[in-house]
């Protein structure tokens, strides 16, 4: 569960993480982006290769969400993953709700100051 966000990081399942992260149901990994424009097929490859583990990707795009690049959205969709972009706070809250419902969800979260 995502317990806190802000100040340039996150507290997830009792562990502090600095910077942006990708949160899976069983692990959290660093994500080397500072803005949504930096999201690429390469740095989201973990999502596409997660296979049946992920059906929905919540993208926490900082404080001012923008659309995800169409090509990136298509690539994820071809792997069976639907992407939803929202502000980082909303993505954290939504992730927790969907995890409680035992949904196959991941969150790519951009850290906010």
C-alpha cells in the first residue's frame, strides 16, 4: 500500500523511496523520470513484460497531468495493459483502492516536491 507521497518521494509498505517509482503488487522499482514527457517504451518495459500480472497502469503524472503519448499508450495496450493518467495523489489513492479489490494494477508514479 502507498502510505505517503510528496517531498520528492513515497512511503510504500513501510519503506521510503526517493524519486519516481513503479509500484507493482509485490514490489517497487525506481523509475528514472521527472516528467510525463520522459515516459518511454524503454523505461516502462517492466509493465509490458509483466504479462498477466498487470491489466491496468495508473500513471501519476505529477501535479499537472497531460495525455500519455499515443504510441506509448498503443504499445501498452498491445501488451494487454490499459493506461490511465491522473495526478500523482489521485494515482496513489486509486492504486490502494484497486489493490484492496485485488485488481491486477500497477502504478508509475512521478515524484512531486
